[in-house]
């Protein structure tokens, strides 16, 4: 339920933004993994995420908290998380 009721709906806006920046996925925009700017005193943790691209794998470390969940951060990088809370794998869009 969490995946379909909370995570996916929260990704629609960022996905549409990525679609626009990437010219409908034709170009990979220059994106960077900016540090999380958390306004609350959230419990933060670092996740190691293996990212699957067409011709290579890359391991990213993602700092996440409830204000900036990992699926949202990964989507901003052009990656789709394979789990709703603590993904260890993400796939290139």
C-alpha cells in the first residue's frame, strides 16, 4: 500500500520535470547528487544503491531522511528505485 498510495504519487511531479529536462528521455541532463537540505531534525541515513545503466553499473551513496526519501532523490538523477523505503537497486530511466 505504501508504494502505490504514497511513493508513486509523490514521484509524478519530479518524473515530469525529468521528462522535460531530458527532452522526453532522449538526452541525459547534467545532474548531480546534491546534499540533502533537511529543514527538520530528521533521522538521516546513508544508503548504498547499485544503479543499473545500459552498459555499466555504478554504486551511489544516497543520504536520505523522511524529508528527502531515496526514491525521490534517485528519480531526480534519472533512476527508478526498486524499493519504496530503502532501495539497494535502481534502474536508469
